C-alpha cells in the first residue's frame, strides 16, 4: 500500500490492530485503549507522558511497527544497556512475529554486531551509543564502513532523563592531550594549606570556587617553592618580594589546575558524586545513582579528583569529535518520546526539540496518597524519624522503598537498619549487579529496599513479588541453570505465582507499597519518579518525604525561609514541621534549581549551535568525498551563486575508458569466471551480453573492489550484467563530479590569490605581485613568466592564471592517470580535513573558555563567539583547500603497490583512531596517532631527506616514504 501512494497515517488503524493481535498471541498482553492513544501520540512526533506501570515498553511497539514499514529504520533509545537488551528480546517477539528484524546497540560490540543491529528494521540501544556511533561513522575513511543509516525516526524512552538531565554534558570522543599529570599531583599538595573563606570562597549554587587575594599570595609562595611556577620575563613574571606571578601567561595552566583541584576538594564528594574502586575514580550519575562506566569529567577536573584521592592520574584529553544530545536528536527526521514525568519540562521540550507533551490518562484511577513533607532541623533527627517510620510499617508487613540521593546516605541508613538487626536490600552504585533481583523482591511483604535515587528505573515493582525473577534468584543461589531445567523452573514459577498472589492481596489490604524519601532532589521530576513506584495500575500506595535544614537543597536554596518559619512558630529542635506551606516552599526551591539548570542547558545549546552548523558542513563534505558525490552551486556571470544546483555532465569517453576494466572485474566475480583471454591466451574484450549469464559470487568483496577502485557505492544484484549496467550509469557521473570538485578547488585557490593580492582600490603597480608569483609556484610547482605582471585587469589575470593552472593539472593527471589522481585527491582531502578539524575543535574550546571576558568590553560574548567562530571556520576551509592542492600537485606515486598502500593507510589510520580514542560522556583520554599520505611538503625535494616525513610517522623522510620513492 505504501508503494501505491498510501501514507503511514492511512495505515495506522490496520497496523496498530496487527500489533495488538500479535502481542496477544506472542506475549499474552493486549494493549489497553490508553496505550493505543500513547502509540498515536508517539507516531505524531510528540511526547507521551504515561505514569509508572502503564506499560510504556509495550506502547512503543505500535509506532515502531508502523514506521518500520517504510524500511528506513526505527531507533528505540533507552537509558542503559540492560533495558536495551531486555526490551529488544521481550518486544522482539512481537516484531519477529510480524516479519520485522530487531537489533540491539550496546557498548563493546564489534563492527559486525553493530552492522547487523543498524541494518535491522527496529534497533534498540543505549542513548550514548547512538551518539558515539554517529561520531565514529564520521571519522571513518570508507563509506562501506558506515554503520548507521540516515537518521529517520527515534522513540526515546525516559525522554526526560535523556533529553533534559543528560543534556548538560556533551558526548566527546577524545585522544591524548598535552598536559602532564605530574603537575596535578604537585598542585594538589598545597590545597590542604588553603583555608575556606580566608584563601578561597565556594559558591555552591554556581558550582564554582574563587581565590581571594590572600589565597593568591599564599598559592604563589607555595607553588613557587615547589617549582610549579615560571616567569615569562623579569618585569611581569615576578611580584614584589620575589614571588612568581600566578597570573603570568606562562602560569595560566597551573592556575587552571589549582582551580580544578579546589573544586575537587570542595564540591565533589566521595560516595556522592564519585566513588573509588580498584584505584580508579568512577563518576556516579546524580539522577540514577549508577556508576557511569568509562566516563570522565573533562577540562582537567577528573585528573584533579584523581590527585585528591591519590590514585593513578590519567592523561588529560583532546577532543577529536563532539556533539550534544540536543543537536544529535535534532538530526532525526521525526522524534518522539515517553516518560512518566515530562509535563514539568514541557516548555523546554517544545523550545529545544519542537516536541509537544501529551498527558495520557491512566488505565485505572490513581489512588496513591502523597503526604506532606516533614522537615527537621538537623539531619540526625531526620534519620532517627525515618528509621522509626520504617520500623513501624515493617512490623505491619508493608513493603517499603527508601529513596536516597547518594551512595553515602543509602549506606548510612543501611548501617542503622543493620545495627537493629532488620533485614533489608541495598540498591546503589556499589551493588548494581543485583539490580533486577532486588527490584523483583521490593514488593514482597515486609521487604525494605534502600535505593539511591531512581536506580532500578524501567523495572516495575510488583506487589507480592515477581514470580519469574524470584525463581531465577532461587536457581542462581542453588547454582542451577533455568535453561537446563526448564520443567523444574516452570513448576517453581507456578508455585511462586500462587504465593505472590496471596501476599499481594494482604499488601493491598495494608495500603500497598510505602515510599519514603529521605531528601528532595534538585528536580521535581526525580521526586515524582520515586513516588511513581507506588500506585501502579490502580494499586493503593503511599509516599512521604523527610527533610532537614542541613540537606543540600534546603541549605542552599530554602533553609532560611523554613528556619524562620519554625522559629516564629516557637517549635523546639526535635519537633518536626509538617505543613503544605513547607512543601510549597521546597517546590519553589526546586523550581529555582530547575530554572538554573535550564539556563545551563540553553547556554550550552546556543554555543553548540555554532559548532553544529560547522560540524554538519564538515561531515557532509566527508560523506560526499567518501561516496564520490559533488553538488555544486550554479554561478552567474558576476561569479555569484544563483541558488540553483549546477548540472554536471559526464565527460566524453569515460564509458569507453571504464567499460573494459569493469567487464574484466565483474567476470572475475562470476560463479563461472569469464576470462579476458581467448583459448590461445590472447587478450580479448568481454562482451556485455556474456555478463548476463554470469551469476555473481563474493558480492561483498566485489562492492569493496568497486569502491576501492572508483570510489562509488553500489548494491549489487544477482547478475553481472545488471551490475555492469548500474555501474556504467553511475561511474562516469561520479568520476566527473569528483574531478569537477578538484577543478573548482583550483578555481577557488586562484580566486583567493588574486583577491588577496589585487585590492580593488589600488592600481596594478601596487598589487602584491610577489605573493602572486609565490602563491602560484607553491600550489602548482612551476614559476610564472615575468610578463604576467603586465596584466592590469583582475578578471583577465585570474583567467590567465586558471588556464595555466589547468595545464599543470592536465600534466599531473596524465602522469598519475585519471583514476589515480582522483584517489590521491580523496585520500589527501580526508586526511587534511580530519587533522585540521581536530585542531579547530581545540581552538574553538579555547575561544569559548576566554570569550566571557568580552562582556567587560560591553560586547555580547555569544555574538562574539559566533562571529569569531565563523571566521575561524572560513580560515579552516581555505587552509584545507590550499594544503590539499599542494599535496595533490606534488605527491609522487611510483608503483602500483603505492595505490594499495594509500588505501591501507586510510584503514590503519582509522583503526588507530578507534584504538586510541575513547568515547565518553565528558571525555576520556588515550593515545592517538595518525599517519598520513606520502606527499612531500613545499620545500625542494633535495632537502627533504633529513626532515621529518609529512606522513606523521615521526621518522626522517629519507627513512620513510622517501625510501620508497627512490631516485624519483
């Protein structure tokens, strides 16, 4: 029906009906009406807010199936690998039943697994992995190595967590930087000597630390004594008394490290924001309480924390590729999401992602009781009250979920319960391995589960317990495998189902699951998620938050108001306050924090939007180079773009040039090879009709050969004749477009030389003729005749220079061959573009770090960043074009083996980047090396021997590619 003009909207009813029926037949679950509504909202590209336990995972199958019918791919994005695997396996039964393929994208997969996952109709995966794979694809040196297809449709599970909570930190692929780790250790030694308020001040709201004048003096004295400071000159490098100047330009890096070390000691707390395991600092996710494996803080902060904890300090990073979640997900043609808590951030979803939020009604009325917050003066009194409340409800057999904001707090409550001999389970970053089993038992009668934030999110707490998970736990404890004893496992599940049902009825009579929050989170959504664990599918439940004036949120944002209220009411220290006013005051404090965090995300997005347009330009250029495409603007008589695409007609004679080689290549890949020699061994032309009978084998290898030789990507059919016809149509056009790109690049270089050297407001005698002569010789390797200086018209001069350049290019093309010239061009263009882009990312980081100072000059830092960033990018593109042309015109390829070596170098360079670059949500560093093309630099070849080879190997030219070139 789609092929006959039907739209996806036309097919919604039959598609949803098919999924509903397939779900009933495979999983025994039939979508509720409210779930069908949720599916429609997702298909329309909006956010569906559905309460916990309403079956969001099942809802996603509806739009997944409908949108996968187009064959363009659907991505279902989850918050962790466990949920990606679980949902792909669980919901995969429905999709497989309907004839669709399902893949899973998680960390540590090899290329083959990634390829299969992305080619599937529906791909489940973890959010970071989709972003890193996008960046990795755009660092590759062959279009055949790309994993992702064009980004079509995404459904983001827990959309608030991914698009809001994690949007403050960009995805970064990084390699080894320059800063020595030794300096962090040295600077960290002086931090204990600096006293808060006297030597530095801490702003917890702004998450920053500032040195006082006294602190600067003491730091200069201490660091100078340790040899950590230098002086750029005697006048500005020293202060009175012989002290080094911490603000001398040569010491700015040390100043930055000192600031980061102070932040590490004051704002980053062990077992709250990070933990140390096996001599390694591991970041704890502030929203889920999970360890963020493989992630590192950027900008030297992680090294500062490592110095503080006296563990091995890893090298600082250098950004190779980066993107924010905001700009990643805006690349999809259609985006939708689902969560239990989105309405509080509806304006941000609409402003940033153009997503509307729709609140879906619950299948059954929600009857959970949410009690007012209880506030104590001190944390000790609060914890005493929490434990007393837990004990009281535990004795009645009520299942209790205790929510905390850090590993440290969860461990404190667990210790108190342990001392009282009360059995309990702990779910935090230190015990994440048993997460699914702990959650499965959290609904058992009398169970107590102490959880950090929302660890276990995505897994429902079932009252009475989850029979299947309890059976798996029992088998695991006994060292048995359910797969090997299926009958015994099913019997145990059946037995536990009856037991769990009895418990469920008793728990319902006692009021359901009781949620105890021990501290308010910065975001109301996180608190709502904790509350949402109770009261699923019409079950009763209850929740209450216990707070103290010593809690971070209260102390920083609301403590004074509540404290004054308690004092006005004359309340004693050990008596709590419980009133709707207090709950309102806390919510107002949370709104302040949410607004601040929104400003941070908005600020990040505004800066990254500058990089986003540059990144899309570079990545599009890379893809066109790799795929042998070129789309050029049509130019009018005045040299200005018309806005129309220039029509590029294939060069005459290319079919005759390419045809014979193509026939020979296809003949080799036939099941019965078609040989290019007759019975006497004489060369012969392979007739086109002969290929019709040839059935192709090893088609993957054939695709690689075609790409390696001509730089085009095709999807071969069964018959060699069909592939011949497709290639004969594609190859001349693709080769002509690639050549046209090179000629346009020459045209731009000539134009730039004339533009820079021949100002319109000056007579020809004042033109910079030396720059014209030197520029032409630098790029084309030949000297211009002296009579060029007789030209007095800029256009005539440019035309003459272009004609001479074209003559030199024709010579180059003749000496290397037409096809090889284009391969060299593609090779050096990619190498030069990637190297310069990485340098540009570093330069843009430096620009952003210092751009805030423009505000003191009454200039808008963001506008200045946009203006300077654009100018830097224009300079980058000009530098790339110039260096590419120099290398193409001067590269020497002596033997046929060198052609293969270029392809091998591309592959090796990519493999070294993958081995040396680590993808992190915040940046992690490993060594990175990048060998390049065998192209001599601008100097005379006779003096190259003792210089470093331009390929990047670090060897002398005479010992590297110079040795291969021999006397040539």
